[in-house]
C-alpha cells in the first residue's frame, strides 16, 4: 500500500512539474472569452455570461486587428456598450507588443446628451503563465475637467477553440 501511495505521489509531482514548465501560448492571436471579471478588491465574478464578452485578435501585416462582441454588440475593439448601442469614442490609442503577447487600449467615452461626465478608460492585458489573457479595465469619471473617481475591474479571458 505504501509503495502504491508513494508511486502516486511521484506521478502527481511529475505531472505538476510538467504543468509548471508548460509554456503559455506564443501569441495573443485567437478568440478569447471573458471568464472572470471582479472589482479590484472584490471576489464576486461579474463577467457577463449570456452573451459572453469576446475578443478576437487577428494578425495583420502591420500588427494585430482586434474585434469584440460584448453585451450583444459587435465591432472594432475598443467598443464601449450602452443600451442605445456603442458609445462614441475619442482619443483612441491601441497598442500591442511585437511578440503579440500583450494588448492595451486607452480611450475617452463621450458623455450622453445632457450629461457633462466623460469616461477615461484604460484596458491592459497580457498572457499569463497559465495561458490566460489577464489584465485590468480602469474607468475614471471626469466632470468639467475634474476627476470624479472611478474603479478598476480585474479581467480574465480564456482562449476558445484550443
């Protein structure tokens, strides 16, 4: 019995070591589904489940092209949804590193008519050691040029289809 138990422990240790040495995907190209979204210090998963949020990253001659589907809306990433459709964005900057393992965007969401509060949003993601696309989405509310606070979501995307 002890020999069987010792053999199982050795096999499990070998399996764990093999998993720890596994390399994350070499590229960010692919389809990613939002699996986890929590407030910065929160524990409750707020990721939309139906329909799920997806990022689709495609290689192009000049880098990557990213599209998204979120809250039933589809379009070029970044896209900020609202009940009336995507909100207009300005000062959009999208960045990816040469190895295509990181992705980031910074943009301003224009206020709705009758409101003077705009959102300044920063999204930043990278492939972690487990092969997930992890990062943050930070929103700051700005009214009449004054920062009115904000919040950060921690986000985890998982690769779909392999």
